[in-house]
C-alpha cells in the first residue's frame, strides 16, 4: 500500500466502492481504546453525582492523591473519543462510503448529536427536568459541531486536513488573550468557539430569557477531530508498520508535552509550580487546562493513548474482550449511562449527602456491569442489521 496519505486516500476512494465485496473489518484496537475511555467516562460522571467533595478535585490546596487521580485519569476521555471519532470517519470510507456519502453523514449526524445534547441528554441525563430556557454545550455538542466542520474538510487532501488539525491544536493558545468583549455584539460567538462561559440572551442579564452554558468551546476540538481523520491513513498500514507508527507518534507527542511543560512558557495558560512535596509538584506539572483543552493537555493525553493503541493493536487480551462491546456502541452507551447514574444517585444518595471514593468506585463498577448486557445486545443487533438509522445511534 502506498505510504503517501493522499495516495492512501485515493486508493480507498477509487478501489473500495460502495458495492465492493472487499470491505475492511472494524479494527479491534480502535474499538478497544474507545471502550476503555468510555468506561473511564462513567467513573467521572459517577464521581460527579455521588461524591461528598464540594471542591474541584484538582485543587492542589484541598485535594489528596486518590481523589486527584480519580479525576485526572478521566482527562483522557474527551480527547481520545473526539480523535477516534475522526479516525472512524476516515475508516468508514474503507467500508463503502464515498467522500460525498461521508460528508452528508457527518453533517446530519453532527446536527443530530447537537440536538441530542440540547434535549435528551440535558433533560433526561443531567437534569431530569425539561427546561426550554437554556441548553448545555458539553462534549456531545462539541463532537457534533466538529463533525459538521469535518463534513466540509473531507473533500480536501489528507495532508491539508492534517495541517489544519495540527495548526488549530498547536496554535490556538495564541488566542487565549483574546476576550469575548473585543467582538462587541458577537461576543457570544467567541464564547462558543474559545471561552468556557455562560451566554445570556435577553435585555436583563440577571434574568436572561435564554442561556447557553458553554462547557466545551469548539476550538480546538474541531482540530482534534480533523487530526484524527488524517490519522486514519496511518491506521490503514499493515499491522507491524502501523504499530511502530502508533508508538513513535505517541512517544513523540508525550516527549513534546514533557519539554514544553518543563519550559512553562507556551501551550497552557496554567503554569506549574513547586508544591509542598514531590507528589504535589508532579500533580501541578500534569494539571493542564481542559476548558478549552490546551496544547499541553492534548499532548499529555493523546500521546500516551497512541502508545497504548500500539500495544492493543497486537491483539485483544481475553480479559479486555468485553470492553470491545462498549467501544462499538459508544453513543448508545452514552445515552444510557447518564440517566442510569443520575437515577442511582436519586435512589441511593440522601439529599445533601455524598459518598467517599470506595462507594463511588463500587457504584461505577455496578454501572458498567448493568450496562454491559444492553450494550452487548445492541452491538450484536447492529452487526446483524444494516438499517441506515442505526448509524445515528
């Protein structure tokens, strides 16, 4: 197979046609990595609903190692999930989609995800109430709009898409000093793109008629998905070669993180500093900005994730085979896990009372065990059926 990414893309599009009998199977290692981060995501949401901690777990002035690690390890979830969503989009061209087909799918699925975030996920996952006075712009919102952007990008050569993604990831921290107020009446747009904040609409800010809570600004998530799409051309290489590529790329990204973080100059608005002991100094070093994700945050998470992918690509250990199920039905899993965790919190957590970490971990494990049969059934259902609507769930 040609090593040039554009040649790979051309080969995929011209040789593998929609009705071709030659269809590449799903890559287990990608599904396995996705499944692992989905499981970690449930830990973060279980902690959010069940914890008795009233401060941010990464606050070095109040946290302790077990609590810090419980929150920090879930930093891998969003970057890996968004990156692999882009990779999955590229790989779908090897299973019958032309670029035109893919563009339409990304556009419609992206808008569908945005709608789900603003309705089903908010009303029946996070809040258990229907409220038309505001929406939350969280991770599914960011993934949805990133897909909409990728719907246009897919017509460009792979190297251009890679360049766009890398430029947005590497350069967006140059925009940190740009404030929404500089855009006047369009300040809301800059908040959606690059500033975690609340956007209040109405003549009285104290009593807005509509509010958008921007948890996940779109920059650089759009770039992360674009980079993941370009990464798909690496995934198409023969196994040993792609494993070396995964390992080399992952190690390189992580090395860049260590160097730039040590310099403490660019790539994250939050500087690290020497703390009361070695452990907390280390915690400060790895405590990077997530909202929006800084360059160093993405290097810190995607680097190790690609190293892990290199090892997972050698074969799925039997003990991890159940994890594949979650990785193959990520949206179905997501739509189930939030109302389940929230419902358990309503049933098991007395008002105003939370639980320590052992209880949180116990509930988390229980949630995963409860979700597994339903996800396994749906994964098998999707394997047997080819209904178009299934690709949207």
